[in-house]
C-alpha cells in the first residue's frame, strides 16, 4: 500500500481516534467559483473540519449531478477548467497540504481523452488519492483499477439503493479507499432522506466490503440529516447544499468581493456540519 492510499486510511483512522462516528467529506466543483479560488477554498474547508475533499471534474454532460452541481460545472467550464487544469489545482493545494486526501469525482470521457495510463501518472504527480468515475462500471474497469493502484490511487465506486448483492460483490473486488453509497434514487440534491433505509442498505454493503469504509451522500442538507447519517455510516458526503451556500454568497456580494464571500460562506457553513458531527460519538452510533 502506498502513501496516497494511506492518506485516505489515515483520515478514517484519525476520525476513529477522535471518537467521532463518521468522517466529513465535502464535495466542490473544481474551478467554481473560479480556478484561482479553488485551492484557497480547499484549504478553508480543511480548516472548517473536512477530513477528505471530493473535487468534481467539470463535465458538460453529467448523468448523476442535479441542477446545483451542473451549474457549478458550467461555471467552471466557462472559465476553461478541464481535467488538466483540475490536476494543476490539486498540485497547488498539495504545496501546503500533504495530509488531507483529495478524491476526484467525475466522468469517463475526460479520462478516456487523456488516456487512462497518462491520467493515472498525472494524477499521482499532482497528489490525487482516489478517483470516482460515475460511469465506469466495476466489471469493466479491472485493468484501470489496477493501473490506479500501481500509482497509489484508490479506485472508488458508487453504490445505490437499487444495487444488487451481485453488484456490491463486484465493487468489493476492486474498490479501495472507501465506497460511496448514494442514499436516494435520483440525482444529487434530490429527494428526502430516510435514515432507516440507509442504515439497512449500509449494513448489507458492509457485509461484503470488509474493512473498506462506507460513505453516504445525496440528500444531506443540514446538521440534523448529517448527524442521522453519521450514526449509520463511516463518512458523510455533502455537496449540493455547500455549493448552494456559495452561490447565495456570490449573489449577495459586490463583484470585487464575490470570491472571498463564497469561500467564507462555504467554510462557515461546513463548520456547522463538523460541529454537529463532533457530537456523534462512536459509542452513540453503535448503540
């Protein structure tokens, strides 16, 4: 196991050592509100309590993203942010943070255009720790997963309420780092959360995953829903509400202050989520 996968394992270990039930994983779109602001935003989220950062790779034709994240991707694309620029932003973040794991989340097309081997090599140099490609099914990416592993990068996969046990088993064979359980049927930001259903599905997934942590995302929009998920999962993943918070801050701020307003609002809101998660101790979650 290499240093980069160890960063993810170390983040979950720190969560356990602190007595917290679940790690906090915010999602942002690279390049939103601007490419220059992205590293600063990542650092601000870490200071606010992020354990791992999921960094979205902007793509013009997403299949899993709701309107909020689509707007963020569109803003980034309009500023020229593609996969190469995303890796440059990760490398900039790594200049002063060598501890916090960074997971890229996106779609196959940009990776295929760059080439899987070249992407893995470039991602390793940039300091990427994990890669979640929404439209790479586990049965078809065994070679790509192996390539990532050779570069110290964890292949991370989505599971859904509709995932069969056969699909869960397929993911378990190739997944590293953690798996991401989509708690709702639909796109990001949609629907309302049923924690009992989440708990039942997470228990099924854990039976197949061994020591691989299970994160839960989609539908987590406030401290209360984050706490409910933290009682049944190893990580809370939250994106749409965070991006909405930045959007509102930008809309309310003068043009010259919009970037700083977005970063301040995002970190301030995430701090409230981290404070809520700090109240959910491992003993409480297992009770």
